[in-house]
């Protein structure tokens, strides 16, 4: 896998390269990618400028661009759209990016990108490319080779790949959106249809209905609470739980951590869950546009573990103190008697640092509950 620096250095903006012939009148276009722990990156150019780092987000039906870059490049605004995020629905500009080149090889005359003030995807990432970059035709996303391959004349045989129980489709019949990738993921032997989202860091996130069907949303079951962040984060309290097994495309993972959306959450109809990059990167992907299906081949990419707070606490910041928003079952904080609604005195950065240190670290919190103050102590440890 190439580095981010080499990704930028290798981009040619002069002209898109002609596709290399692969026999039987077929061509292939190749664009380099960089795989980081939670991001798939590609270099793009537009209006003769660049290169710029964009993230590939197969969980999105529209691409994004940072407003500051769009302003610098003087991209025209072709309209506006309403996008729902953490704070509700807002109106965003739609910029027209002309002479758009992906990886120096794939040229499009015009690409529509939604402008955003903050992207929250990491340093130097100026925008995103939606699912269509992968699903619009026969395409490989090859993590081992560090490239996307587009086959405009069709790919041909997929030796060494396995066809999954999968589909490539748009949501709710929206013809203007990108097609998404769906495949069955087995959790503890039960199959759930999940969207494959390279923009999601988790191994797997199950919807409320799937969590209920699997019997995983259970207050007596050990869990770590967390709120999802970034664009589209609901602000609801999710859970991390350890499940017996997870399987996809011949890959079996024993006792992984899986995220659960809370019961009662109203979410878009995106299947029964979201398979994130931590799972997707374990395969090289191949899209068969004609049959609208996904083929996979095990990759050589290492597994990426999910970290969680060893205290079991999730705190909300208040004006003069922190307030306990959730306490995970089976956690050190729960066993020490910390409860939801407790107020904790102390500076916010120091409190966060104290509850997020490594195993074996002692923690003492100044708790106020019902007008009574006391100190509660516990030791951080893995509990899931």
C-alpha cells in the first residue's frame, strides 16, 4: 500500500491516461489509493489544479468538498441541497467541479460536490467521493495492490474471488443517488444484510431491529457506551458489545466487538447494519455491474482492533462539571457505584484523560449526587 505522500506525488493532472488494454477489446483504468487505519484516500484534481486528498466514502450518495477549497478554486454553485446531520437538516451549496481527474487516470467533465464547512475526516482531507466511484460499473477496490481499477468494457472472469449474497442498489428508488453495496454478514450464526461503508470506522454496526433480533441489546450484557461522531452522527447513546463470532466471505472472526444503535432510533433504511472499513479492508472487492453483485477475495491487510474506554463511562460536558450520561454494564465504574446523572467535579480535559488511560490505572472521581458529595475510586481494566 502506497503512502499519502506518494499518492500526491504520483498524480498527473495534464491528461487522463488512456486505459490499458487487457485483451478481448477490454480496457482498464487504474488509480492509486492509500489505506490508513480508518480512511481510504485518493488524489484528485479539478479545474487544472491539485492534487488534493479526497476520502472514498461508499456509505454516501453524494461527494463533499470543503467550502474553503471550493472558494479558492472559484467553483460555481449549481444549486443547493438539504442534508441531515447531527444538528438537524441544513441547506448546503452544490459546487460544480469541472475537468475532474481521479488518480491521474479517470477524468470526468463535471462532478457535483456538496460544500461543507467542516469535514471531520482528518488533516488535509479536502473532500469525499461517494459510493458511485466504486459501484457505477465493473470496478475493483484492491487494497493489496493499492489501487482502484475501472473496467469500462466489462471485467471478465474473477478468478480467485467469491461471489457474496449481495446487491448493488439505490435507496428508496432515488435515481439521482449513487448505488450502494449490500452484503450478508453473519453475527453469531445469524445473517444480517449490511451496507458496506468505507467511511465508517467500526467493524460492524447493527441497526436497532437487528440488535433486537440478535438479542444483543440487553442491559444485563456487558457493554461500553459511546456516541457516534462526525457528519450524520445521531447523538444517541450507542453500545459496543462482544459477540461470539462474525463471518463474511469465508472470513471468520472470533469474539469481535460490534456496535449497536439504540432501540427506538429512527434511521434511514440502509439494511440491517453497516459493515465498516475495519471489516471491508480484510478483502479486495470486485463489483459486477451487470448482475449487481459483490465478489470478494481475502486481502493481506492486518486486522484493526476497536478500542473502548476501560472505565465504562460516557460523560457530557456541563458548564461547571461533567455529568455521567451512561455507565456500561460490567464496567469498573458500574461496579464502583457510579450512576447516570452523577455530576463529577474537575476540569474537562483532565477528567477525560483520567478515564481513558490504560489498564491498571487507578481513578478517583469527586461525585455529587442529590446534594451529597463523595469520592468514588476504581481501577481501569478490560471488561468486554
